[in-house]
C-alpha cells in the first residue's frame, strides 16, 4: 500500500535535526490569505524567524468541516480577500525567495481535484512546497494522489485519529511520508485547556506501526501542552491559537509581532523540562 518517497525533503531533514538535538518540534498552522496573501508572507517569515520547525499553510475552503470556529472564520476572511489555491502556490514561491522553513500545504481535496492532480503536484513542487496534507482524503482513495505527489518529491501526510483501529493506523502509516499527524481528540480543531489523558496509549499504538515522526494537533495551544507532549511525540501542532492572534490584531504588523511572541514561548517550552527527548524513556 505504501508509496515510498525516496527524496529527502526539508521536512525529514528538520525532524532528523530535532532528533539529533533531543528537541521536540513546533509545527505552526496559519490560514493562507487571512487577511491577505501579502500578510501571510509576513506571518510565515515571522514564525520561521521565531523558531517554527514546520509551517502548515491552510488552503482556504468554503466548507472546512474538520475545522472549528476560529479557522472557519479565517477561511472565510481569506476567501473574501480573493485567496485561491493558485494564489497560495504563488505565495510558496515568494516565501522560498528568502526562507527555507519546511512548508506543508494543508488542504481539502476539492481545490486540488479541481486544479488537477498532475498540475497541482508540479506547481507545488516547483514553487518549493515540501509536503501536502489533505484532511478529507482517505488512504483507500489516495493511490493516484500518492503516486503523483511522490513522483515530484512531495511528502504525503495523513491524519490518524483516536477512533482509528490498529489495522487502520497501519494503513495510514503505510501511506504517509515526512511525519504522521495524530489528532489528539475527536471533533474539530480549536484551542483547549487540557489534553486527553489517553494520549500516551494512542501514541504507543501508532509507534508500533511506524518509525515516522509523530506530530500531535487539534487542541494544542499552551506552553504547558508542549512541555507535556515533549517526552511523548516528536512535534506539537499549534493552529487555532495562532490564527486567533491574527484575528485579534489591529494590523498585519501587530499580528506578526503577536505570532512571533507566541511562537517563541511555545518553542521555549519545547526546549525545556519534559520536552527534552532524553526524558522519553
């Protein structure tokens, strides 16, 4: 079932570097085009400078069913501002003119299918993207998608959930390259005060079927979350908490400063205490 991606991407290199340092990574999600693609360029550069290990660029979609209210509103703002998949791909090209941070395109399948798999994969690779995560594409329906993206050297990242059986986790792992994205809880995206108590057991089940790095998202928002996760997984994905900073800010300049400050705090938590990987034993 697996479609191996033999190219070493920026994603796999970054996780290897983190492993060598005994450090947990921080994956930052923002919605591309919220409130404009020019603003997103500023935000990506600010997040990368503040220490983000991987940045996920959300492709705005009219029906973001996996997302909670914060990211739903961000998608709406981006669409009203004229953001499109083609525009997001051009944004990736612009980012690559000055920044080498690993970039993941986080999308629903409809925009990609409308563009065409071959055209999308070629454009994404040429622009400088490193991987793609499609929230509503199942492993069973992904054969052509994985083949075409792997041929362009793009990582294919899939979601694993608490409700996934061991058999299904193995299927998801076999389809994934770069890293595995583990959803921490059932439901949609959104900041939470506490993480589920059964996460360690879920991570053990996933580790049993794949050697890939594991990143946990959905509900991760606080430095304390990052610290607790450090001895457990390889990266924490923070999305709604960052998107909320953009929503609250009066100007793109203020948003960039707020994102930088929030990311630095999260990254500091990833370098200290329980987040040190030598404590994982």
